[in-house]
């Protein structure tokens, strides 16, 4: 099934290098203009994936070129650290996810999820390199997964969890049966890895797989209160989702996909039961992307909520969790709009919420 909104997402990503930056560096947005999106840096080249070092320096990727940069939010200094060669940035491909070793700066190792050529074939790869003297060296490929013949459904989010394990999401490769195949097929899965790329102890299937039955995801984040993992997922033309990830769970995407049942989990009807339904879903697709929790983020109206972005409307949304933080207790509301597409949403070491768009990185502040 080809989802038109997914192709819309790809079109927005393709335009990353030509979309104009916002005219002003600070814009009032959201409900009653109580929140501002303040520019940290504009004029960047497709900074789809980014993360923070403990000292607050931003590490970001140029999606189409494979360049890895550091950006100091205080001084604005931008430095190219390393270039990953052979990157394919067509459609939704490219340098998509970045994470730093949880032992940083004692262990200066950078992890990147990227679509690139390998062994004569196009692959989604997890790679790492070391940093010394402000320069990267020694690229190592830790994991390989075939990329689809069309440039969609590569996934790309990577993140070290509270357990210091590396979580990686890989899209279904635009072929839904992949999501239900738990052999050596990593497409349509969330993986849980040791820092060397091998499957972590305690994984449910004795492999790298943590959960399966996923379509395509650009975002997941750990609740800082409960340490539970929440994932945003692009659906077909009828719905997008937010899932509470459970060890070993089947989230139901697969060869029986259908949009004929407009209800929670209407598309999640493949593979063995139990099938885990989404905790939240849209009535139509929005191209849901990155997500992060406001926990001491400096904006009182967002306290404790999940903030997530989309590319189809170029908005940020927020939604309340219930008291047990296992489901949502309100409808999602738009807190920022007119942002030219939101790609990643991250939390700084001080708890502030940042997001990236086609040409820049921004921070949410109170108006």
C-alpha cells in the first residue's frame, strides 16, 4: 500500500536544502501565543537528526551529505567533525539518526544511522566513529539492513535508553510483510543493542529485536518519570499513531494492512496475538515525526506532557498523560504552527525542548 502522505513527507525532506528559513529569528506561536520558537541556528543544510553532549553542545547531521557537525548554542560556532561517505539522501533516505556514547566525554564515540552504499548494495546502516581533537576517525559499521528499492520507510531514530542500551528503529522498507518477519530481518522493528551493535542481554527473542510490527517511525523517546519508551509511527493514508512500546510486543503492522476500519489499531491486524494497539491515533495522516517530554522544560503550560511534531502541517503538538503515565488523558493540541515541517524533537541537558526543521534548529520558550 502506497501512502500519499508518506510521499508528501519525502517531498518535504527533499526540499530541505532549498526551503527558506523563517523571516524572523523568534516567532510567537501556539495557543494564545504563549510559546515562542526561538532560532538557535538557521541556514543549515537538512539538520534532520541531532542530539546533545552533556555540556549542551548540539551534534547534528546533514541528511543528504553525511556531514556531522557540532553547534554551540551559546556562541553559534559551527564545526564539521566528520563526513560519512556514500550517503544516499533521496526521498526519506540519508543520515537520519545520531547518538553519543552514554559515557561521553570519557568515551568520545558517535553513533549514526544512515542510508549508504555498502558491498555494492544500498543499505540502512548503524555506524560509529571516535572523536579526538575535534575530528572524527575510524568509521565502523555495526549493523546492516537492506534499504528498499524506492526511497521510503527507512525509519532512522536512534537513542541510548536509561539502561545505557542503544535503541534503533528501522522502517519496513515499504514492504509490510517485513514487519512480521522475526528471522534476521530488522525491517519494521525496534532493536535494542549493546554499544558494539550486538543484541543486548534480556532481549525477548535472543536477537537484536525488541519489538516488531512497526511501519515507519521518525521518533521515540523515554518518559523521564517512568523510563517507558514511547514511539511515533507513520501509518498508511488513514492514520498515524503514538505507541507505548512493550518488550517483545507485536504492534500489528504487516501484510493484512487495511484502512477500511477507522478505529484504533484498524491497520494493526497482522501477526500473532496479542497485538498492541496505539495509545493515540489521528483521523488522517499528519506525517508524525520526533517527540520529547516536557519535564522541567521551562514552559509551565507544557509540564509533564508529550510534545511531538509533524511535517505535513509543520506543527508541534502537546498531549497530557494520565496519572499512571500509561495512556493519554486529553486530546492533542497544536502549540506551534507554520514551522515549515518539524523533523526531530530533542531535550537538552537542562531540560529545554529543541526541534529541527529543513533549514534550522530552534528552541521552545515562553512568550
